[in-house]
C-alpha cells in the first residue's frame, strides 16, 4: 500500500457550504441538528449537505447507530474510536473523544485504544471488540474466534450492529479524509495526530 501524503488535507478539497448559500431545502435539512457552541453547525454536515439527497438518507441511518443503537455507549464509542484510529480520521476522532468520555471511557482508556487490543487493562470483552474493529478494518470480516467470544455476550441484532457500526464509520472516514473536512473549533484530535498508525 502506498504511503500517505504527510501533508494531505492541508486545505479542504470541499469547504462547508456557507450559510449564505443555503437554500430552503438545505435550511430544512440542517435545522434539526444540535449546534456546537456559538450556534455553529458542525463542518461534517455543512459539507455533506452539498449532496442533499444523500445527506437526507444518511442521517437517519447514522442517527440509528449513534443515538438509538443496542450497544452501550461505552462499547459503541470504543468501536468508533478504534475505527477512527485505524482509518487515520482526525475529524472523527476529535468529535468522538468527548462522546466517549460522556459514555464512561477515561483518558487512560482512550490512550489504550491507540495501543490496540493487546494493551493491558481491557476486559476480555473489550479486547474482543477492539479485535473486531481491527479485523473488519483489515480483512472485512470477523474471524471465528472473535465471533465466538462476542456471541457469548451479544445477540444477533447486536452482532449485526457491531459490523454495521464499524463499516459506517469506515465510510464516514473515507468521506472526511478524502474531502478534507476540518475539525470544528473547540475540538481537537490530540491522541491521534503524530502517531504512527499500525499497519
């Protein structure tokens, strides 16, 4: 695999749609979103809304996984942050660290996410979830051993959700990284930037 350009995304390839260019449909699509401090709509949404039809279909699916899924917040954010790390997605990482902390992950846990599933301190289940994120990233499937451990704790619906959650945040990372969405004011990607990603 070719090495990544170290200066990739120095400037966004697509900028967020300025509010002065929002038509009635765009205003309607963005109206229901929670705003960041100062009333800003996060850059991910004001960039994605440039494809309004896709945005409209994506939001319910993403919202189901993020807000109404069956996994606990801790498990969900562990999988999302490991996927963010695996895909080198600073926007995704920066936006989800606060959500992870709100779901009970500590700074130590977040440091361990970067270290991977073999880091000391994980429970057996958390270690298997980390492996699941890595296997899906690397192989696009869960090996039998990981599947067996997870199915001791999760039912069919949760197993589907684990795979779809990792896949959805892979897709979002492809978008964020490729178009160069800039992290919003008040958020940072500390803990991800400058680290050599595992291959």
